[in-house]
């Protein structure tokens, strides 16, 4: 076995960038060299994922997260006798890194403890390559990743107040604007959609969400949605509808009719607004 972490400075992608457009730098920490080699081959097919380091022991992993500039650490839970404490320590050493934990099998208590300690993604070792790549892109974009069974465990834990110590979060009062924005988040809407419905800008929505995160003691949109479910924060609150566009005289305008009329009066054919700009978003939030 090698005694030190190994830098992997090249990534020979053969596909077009199907991800977010930004390079995702990854450290592989796994006890099995064949598993690490398999992951490197998978990631070599992706232009937006690059392996920058690898480790096969916990001390090597601790060294790697401080030595290499990486976005995500893929961490095998078997690397540590107590993977929960190991995740806590690794995040203390490198708070900017996002940790995706690979477990030998689905385990409810381990999943809840890892999620509570700050793991950004939790996967079983049998995960399909396509799902693993999708997981990395979602986590790199700031979204948590849980498999379907794990989502059920986390939601049940929040309902039973088991994920966080009792009394860890005092009751807080959200402003009417914050409540509207949170209700949109629980419906799976992105910041752009929320801004349109609430009548503000994406940046203002981001500012409101940061304040709400601080108020409620949550870290991201998933925790926010689960907290609201557990504490009935937005029960009975309906997200505001998409406002109807208005003409210069304040009259409501049908977007498609206006676009068609504009096309009829011009020699150039113009396309109406993209359906994604005017249709209702999906009602179910996409958590993973």
C-alpha cells in the first residue's frame, strides 16, 4: 500500500460538459485501491470532474483535505472506527469541503448521525455510476444528496424531533415576507421563480433565505423544508401566484397572445417567452 496521498492532476474527459460548467475537484478516500481506480475511470469520462488527490487511511485523508484544494471528499465510512467523529474532525480541518460518505449498506442511525454532523451526501457502496456523478454535481452546487430510503429516515426523525437535541432550536417568528418565501421553498421552487412570485429579485430572495437559515438554525434548503414540516411553520400558507404581466396602461397581458401579435406585425418571427418562464413549477420539492 502507498504511504502517502497521491495527487491526480489530469482528467481526460471525452464527453461534453454535462454538469454545472464549473470544475469539481474531488479527493477519493477509500480503503480499496480497486474501488478508487474504478472511480477515477468513471470520472475521467466527465469534463467537469477531476480527481486531485486520494487516500487509503484516515491519517492520509486528514492530510489530503488540508494539502489539496478540493470541493468534495468522497469518504468511505470504513476508513474510521467512528466515521461520525471522523466527519466532524474533517470538516473542522477543512470547513470549505463538502463530504460525501460511502457506506457499506444503508443504515438508519448512521445516516441520521452523519447528516446531523454535516455530511453533504450519503451513498451506499452499490450506487450506480450515473447516480454518483449526479450526486457530485448536486453537492457541488450546494444541494444535499440522500437516497430515497435515507430521505424517509430523515423526515421521520424530524417529525419525531430525533435528529437534533430537544430544545436546540428556540421558537422564532418569521416575518410575512419570510413566510411567503419559505412556503415557496417547501414547494420546490428555485430562487428565480420565488422572486417572480414575491415581486423582488433573486439576490433579495437569497438575502432573506440567509436570514431564515440563521433564525431557524438550518444549513440549507433541505433542512429548511424538513424543519418546516416538523414545526408546521407554513401550514395553510399558499405560495403567491405568478403575477400577470401588465401593459403600458396597466392592463393585464397574455404573454402568448402578445408574442403572437408581435410576430404578426413584423417580418421577423419572434419566439414567445420560454414555457419555463411562465408555467407553474413542480409541486413536489426535489431533494436529491
